[in-house]
């Protein structure tokens, strides 16, 4: 199988799944940032994973989602994930990391690395988390230029166009921006941060029948709903859960570490944590050992 054929496979599966959204319903997409997190998502039976910029920043840098991550770091991460999974990967491309030229270079690079869809947003550079205060967006013409540049640079990956204008310029301006992105040819549309059920339904009423709609269900965010079923009923196609696994890890970590510090042992945790044999089984140790025997080296 050639790289091009493999790439078209995961892109095609995502495109077909989105095209069948009326029959198949909402696509829930957990976030990942490394090989282990994407493996857990795949083994749990999900149909796609979201390569979250916020998760990468928090996991790799120990820093919040405030634009510190770079394009090459994202590309490297996607290449590592693609080596471990054939799941469709929706990749957070932030603002494209500069101007239209850097954006196009990023799109080409992350597509080669294995992105199935690439999300581009209209915040100023450097960006910040869509659910944080203090955001700013570029003028509409520049935002349209980003989407046009991404579409011109991509070969086969889908382009998801995100606007963060709702929190800054209001829902009408955000809807107009999403409309402009759709006119440019975006494959998915993402209006970040509806704050009320009324705003959520205005987005869905305008676009759900015309293009796959994305919504961010990050825990602790500004979304007026936590329910994928409610999003599905409204007509949304994709619900992102970018930090679910990380939120679980962080919530449990203090207790595990407190136990070790207090007891100088992890025996009390045996029923609540995995062990080495579990990890070896999960990550495929036996298959790799057999491969070394097969090749004799």
C-alpha cells in the first residue's frame, strides 16, 4: 500500500462518515496528544481522534493553550500518531502559525504526516484557548484568506474552518464569518463558544443541513450543553472532547502520588491502576517480539 493510498483511506472514511451524519448521528471525537492516548481511543471503539493543540501544549510543555505550540511540533506529533493508528485524525492547526505562507507549509507538512482533517481558526496569532477570555480575531478578509490558503495547499485532507468571533463580535458576526468560510469551500464549519441554547440553535439552524458542524464539548468550557444527544438532535455532526483523557489523568494523579508519598508503596493502588503486564499487552509487546524473531534481528 502506498502512502497516498493509505492517506486517502483514512480521509475517505472520515468524509464518508460525515456525509452519512443524518443516518449515523453525531461523531464523538476524544482528544489525544501521543501514541498511548490515541491507542486508548482506538481500542475504545471510537471512529476518529482529535489531535488537540491544547492537549499537546499541556502534556508536552506543561503550559496552557496560549499559542506556545509550534507547527513542526504538531507535525511531529501527527507523524508519531499515524505510525500507531489508522484512525482518522482531525488535527488542530490553530491559526497556521503565522501568515498564509506558513499556513500553507504547515498544511502540506501535516497532511503528509497523516492528518485526515485540518482545523484552521481566525484568531490573531498567537492564539489562546477558545474558552478563555481575551481572545481577538483577524479581519474577515484575512480570515477568509487563511481558509483559501489552506484549501489551495491541501491535496486530500478535509479543511475545518473555525471562527472565534462569537465571544468578541457577537453571534451575528460569527455566523457571517462561518458563511464566508463555507463560500470559500470549507469542508466543515466550527463556530466556537455558543454561550446559550439559543445561540447553539442559531448556528445549527443556519448550517446543519448544508455542512458538517463541529462543536467543542470541553469539560468546564462555556458550552450551554454537555450532551452529545442534544447536539445530535440539533443537527451537529462532530463533538470534540479534547481534554477528556487528560482531565481524568490529572484528577487521579494527586491521589496516586499522595499514596506513594505517604506509604512509600503503591500496593494500595493495585485495584485502581494498571501494571506493567497490562501496559505491555495494551501497547503490543508480544507482536513486536514475534516480529524480531521473524526477521532474525
